[in-house]
C-alpha cells in the first residue's frame, strides 16, 4: 500500500477547483501573465482581481513559482 496523500500547496487544489469552478490550470495561466511580480503581489492579484481567498491564492502562487523554478 502506498501513501498517496497529497501534501503542500497541491493539497488545496480540489477545494480551489470546487470553490471557484475553474481548474487550477486556469489560475496558473493567469499567474503566467504576472510572473514578473513578487510572490505577495501575485497573491494580491488573485485576491483583488479574481476574489480568491488568501490561503487558496497563496497555495496557487507557491506551487506555480516552485514549478517555474524547475
């Protein structure tokens, strides 16, 4: 038996998709457009422009930035 529990920012993804009705890929595409901004500026962008809650926005940004770094 394997431990398939998702941890870290990705653990928020099912809730984000259910709450906001869009796949996380949608939010990552938006973050691509503001990739030049700092972490908290990207969080603020999702919160103010798209109504995402702080925890969800932070999880999306953290995951997106980690993936961009390779």
